[in-house]
C-alpha cells in the first residue's frame, strides 16, 4: 500500500448494543489499513453501551453520545460532520469487519477509479452469502425491488457524500436504500465487490424489529416519493 494513504473516518451509530459493541468496534480498530479514525455515537441507549465503549482504550477512537434517541439517519449525518477523513466508511455496531476490509476496498477503488464501494457479507446467523444470486444482476435492476448493497460495508469519498446532501433525514428507516438511490441518480458509479469482507448480524436489528416501517420507507424509495 502507498505510504500516503488518505484518512478514513469510520462511523458507527449504536443503540443498545452492549453485547456486541466492543467486539464490533475492535474489528475496525485492528484494521490492516492504519490511517483511520473511528467515530462512534451512542444514540441515547438505555443500557450501558456508552460505558462499555468508554472501556476501549485506543487513541483512534472518538466517542459521542446523544442525550436522547434520534435515530440512525440523523446520527450518521452528525458523525459525517464530525469526520476529518477524505473517505467515510460505515460499520454497524452489531457487525464485524474483516481485518483487511478497508485496505481491500481502498486499493480496488484507487485501481478502478471509483468514488464508492461496498462488499458482499456473510450472515453471522446462518453463514449464508449476502447478497446471494441477485449479486450477479445489474444493480439498477435490483434497485427496483430491493437494496442490493450492504450498508455496513460502504466506503465513500466524503465530498461525494456531501455533494448529494448526506443521508436524507426524511427517511427514518431505509436510509441506506435512499442513499444508494440518490448516488445512482447522480450518476455515481458504485463498485460492488464480489468478496466477503464483513460479517452481518441479521437478527434482533432494525431490519427485523421494524419490518413494517422499513418496508414503507423502502416503497417510498422505489416510487421516488417522500415519506
């Protein structure tokens, strides 16, 4: 890797993740790509997530706390504004990034001249590959039915993210689907990497606990309308 690797700001919003937060954050702090800062925002947790975060001693880690729960979308925009990196990477508080995830993505993005990339993931719950067969279909086609990208694996140039206005705060749910839709509408090409570099929790999370809400906001994305 080059010695002048750009700074990557890894952003994580956490709500009641006391059982997973330490392992999750440490999977980012131990990346082979060293020029990183890790910004974690406790979004008004009612458990001891914040105290668990404070136990992690690493000068790359920056911890913030919302006084009350404001949701993932607004929390991510707060973190983007606080980030110093030329690149923004997403990572969810109940998932695990492979040690070489950021290095692998950055190298491919520079090689292929992309501003945005994601990777495939493996389910922590049943070891299935995600996305499955739909990965081999054109992204624009899959977007008509569902989000083909793993949000937690997003790596994007900060100015690209800022140019589309960050996350649309009208989308309390399905904010990732809306973000990728906005990127594609603005003719930003997304490199979807056919390598598993992420372990994805698919139980007891936003998608499973708020299915109806997720579906409603996803339908808004498909129909290109505001919630």
